[in-house]
C-alpha cells in the first residue's frame, strides 16, 4: 500500500521536475554546472588516488606539487557552490554514478541517479535561486558561443585568404 503511494508520488515529482527542466545534465542544473561550476578533478597513480577542488585560500607561495610520469589527472564531475553569489546552495554531478544533487542550506533537496529521480523537494526558495543562476549560466553560454563563432569566422577568413594567395602564386592570378 505505502509502496504504491510512493511510486505515484515519485511519478508526480518526476513530471514536475521534467516540466521545470531540472532533470538531466542538459537541463537547468547541468547548464548551471557547465557554465558556472568547476570541474572536480581526480589525481591518481598506482599508489595514490585523490579528489580535490581548487583551494581559494591557498598560499601563492606554496610549492606546486609535481606529478610522477605514472600519475594522471582527469575530471570526474562538476560542482557549483553558490556561496560566492551569497546563496547557500550547491549543485554537484559525479560522472561515474551519473548522480546529480542539489543541496540547499545544508539539506539535500534533489537527487537524480542515471536519469532516475530519487529525491525532489519542490520549494520556491531554492527553485527561484536555480532560475536566477540559470539566467546567468545562459548568458555565459551565449558569450562563450559568440567567442567560439568569432574564432571560427576568423579561422575561415584566414583560410580563404591563404587559399586565394595559393591560387595567385600557383596560377598567376591577379
């Protein structure tokens, strides 16, 4: 009996999260992570495996750690910490588990694993912040796209000029 009620509630929350475009790495949360968040890096070798985020308070004088030839560094997910914007909100995505979480004021309010919604506490306070951050992320996405398009146009123009120079020198065209 209780299991059936929970399944119905889960379906309703999944519909709601989908309508609000929260679900998936291509939804609002994923866009915020990609354009406002930072990668979570794993460094490891045969001997040691460590996860870290950049330390904003680290001393500039600290010695930079060196890596063995055997050591590798790779992203394992993304994290966004809203404290920089004065918001007590964190969004995290771990690629290995395909897990997307939102923590608001220290409490988990959203969890999605492999496209399956496991927790969703809809509340205006944190969802409004997601809407605000999504607007900033979309603006950052547009800026990045403009820069990319400008760079592509510049390369195309240079290639075209080079091609015309090649034709002139090869065939004596004016």
